[in-house]
C-alpha cells in the first residue's frame, strides 16, 4: 500500500515537471523587462508567444543610450542612460517579430503573434 502511494506521488511530480514550459506563452498581457548594462542586453534571444490582440509592455533600464526597435510594428524608442523607459503596444499583426537594440546590436526577443 505504502509503495503504491510513493509511486503515485512520483508520477504526479513527473507530470508536473512535464507541464512546465521554457517558452513564456500568454494570451493576455506580456511584460518584457529589458536591462542593458556594460554593453550586454538581457534577455537575449528570448521567445514570447502571444495571441493576436495581446498587450505587450516593454520596460527598459540602461546604463547607456540606445534604441529599442520592434520590427514589423516599426516602433523605435530612444533609451536614455539611467532613465527607465516603458512603452506598450497591441500585438495586432500576426507573424514573427524581432525586438532589438540598435546601439548595442542585440536581439532582445522574438515575438510570435498568432
Ligand atoms: Cu531593428
């Protein structure tokens, strides 16, 4: 009896593990927190899957001046060193769009809108 219980718990733990995903997926609002420090951008190469119509918020803190570019949506925002930047847009076009920094050349994330 006791052994069966242990097996059940182990099975549940395995199931829980199998359900975790490494790619953030959301049908609602998504917030991407970006840090630019010492010439490095974080996150780098992240992937976000969102449903069409979702609100995407991007919050940036940086120790240097830069430009954030959301491809496809053609949003460009100037980043001022030491001044937090926040902006929001609606993911109303489907497709795969890169979000980049243009001074430190980096791909922050790819936004997949379905
Ligand atoms: Cu770009």
